[in-house]
C-alpha cells in the first residue's frame, strides 16, 4: 500500500545487547502496511548476538537495513543517534527504540500525520514483564486494546478517525516519547542530539526544546501510530541530574 504525496522515510532505532527484544522490533517492521524506505539501527556497542539478529533480517528483507555500530564505552545513545542520522538519506525520519513492538499501521499513521514545520510525538503502551517475556518466547507482535498485559490500556486504542480528530499541538517539552517521534531533516539543521548528555534521560526533551526554538511546532498523535514497550529494568539514572541541568 502507498500513500500519495508523502516523503521518503527513514525508520531509525537504537539498541544495546537485547537481541530478543530487537527481534520483535524488526519482525513488527517487516509486517508494516506501509514500509519505510530504509531502516537504520544505531548499535551502542552490542555483542555478536545482536549482530546475528540484524544480519538475518538484512538477508531476508527487501528494504535496506543499515547497521551502525560503535565500540561499547558506556551509555552513548546521543552519539550513536547522531551517527545514525548522518547516514539517513530520506526526507522524513521516524524514531523508535530497540524494545518497541509496532502496530502494523505505525509507519502509515506517521506519514498520514506529518506536516511541514511540525514534529510529532505518539504514545506507547507499556507491556508487563510477563507479557514481554511471553512475546519474546512466542514472537507475538499483535497487541490490541483488550490484550492481556497492557499497563496503560487507553494508549492501545486504535482508531484512525479519532487520530485525525484528537491529535493536537502541544508546547509541553516534557511530553515527548523518543520511542515514537517523527521529524523532518530539521534534526540536521539543529545539529542533532546533544552529545554532552550521556547516560539515561532528557535527551529527547532537550532536542524538542531546540526544535521548538527553531520555530518547529510539536504535535501529539493520539489513537494512531501505536507501539508497545517491552518491559526491562531501568537503566542507571546516575547522570539524570546532570542531563536535566543541560536541558534546563
């Protein structure tokens, strides 16, 4: 299925040593109703198990899958993201994470909602630990409103009509999900992510602030462009206060 007058699209994501989760991400991308023009995986220093998963999909998928890797030297998400963005060739960039299961119309919905001068942010469903483990064991990528294990069920409600009706502009810089964003190549204009921010936290709010200062509007997508977050233990937040100071 194609959508008229839409930009070429790069779907980008980051990963680190969680091949079981990455497998579900890639499987959900393969099943998209509208495919991106390229997939770029930013690998923050994973081992050979992650490489093996990526290679399997590279060899069996018509859309180019580009693997950008750098050496493991701590949590350097902003740095690997900038390397990924530098490799992107499309007009529009949809950003997710390496532990997200996409609704089958995820890419389609982002393209339906993209506007010039606007960057978008969608919601996510948080899967329980039990549901996440079961999904990885069974390779299940189909989740709906009534699926067992949804911890914030309202975000699992899919309705294209309501998506167009209730998506809204929002200047709150804290209400952004880096695992579900769509941006034009404005990312390059504002020099990408701030590599002074290391460790977990605030990198998406900081880039949202710079996009807003560059006169780009933020729009929250509701009831469409859905994804499901696989449960994991939180990364260390030891740098959060420092990152918050940079953001502020």
